[in-house]
C-alpha cells in the first residue's frame, strides 16, 4: 500500500474549489488502495514547498501530492506564485528523492476555469501513487 502525504493550499477566495480538490484526492487514494497518512494545510500555493519537504522527510510517506488553486488577478502576481511553487516543489522532489506531484491549478486561470479543473486533486494523487509504485520496482 502506497502511503501519501498531502499538502493543501487553502487560499481560495472564490469558493469551494479547494474543498472539491481535496475531496477528490481522498477518494482517489481510497480507490487505489493507498492511504493519506499525513496532511498539512498551508495558507497558499507559495507556502507548499516547505510543507511538502516536511512530509517527504517522513519515513512513512512514499510520495507527496500538493493541491492548490491560483486564480488570475489584476496583476501578474499569479505567475510569480505559480513559478515559485513549481520550482520549489521540483527541488523538494529531487532533494528528498521522493515523488512530489503538482496538483496546483493555474496560474492564468479564471474562477470558471478553476471550477472546471477540480479533478486535478484526484489526478495529483493518482500520479503520486503511480510514480511511487514505479520507482519501488
């Protein structure tokens, strides 16, 4: 059984996108005989690399799935946040030799687009399970 860590960025000023993504993540784990053994909520996507690193250090975590939503605003700040989060999560994965999957939707996305992509929570967990399983062989 694959054991997962889950990081959930809570910044969602427009509704229930994150809740739906998180629900899908837990369902995907259960459907694939995997277990989320630890979850950390963080304020926003920019904050996810540190939490992912903490989970990747744990001996009972085979992979980490990271969820978040970055909605476009009036500036390019969403691009900065998205790039920083993606690079930080890549660094964690390589530094810890542990799969860390990117289930952060956006940047450059409207609220309607975010609502249409809540399935990415499940996809991030599925990718984490698949990668952890493949690397164990």
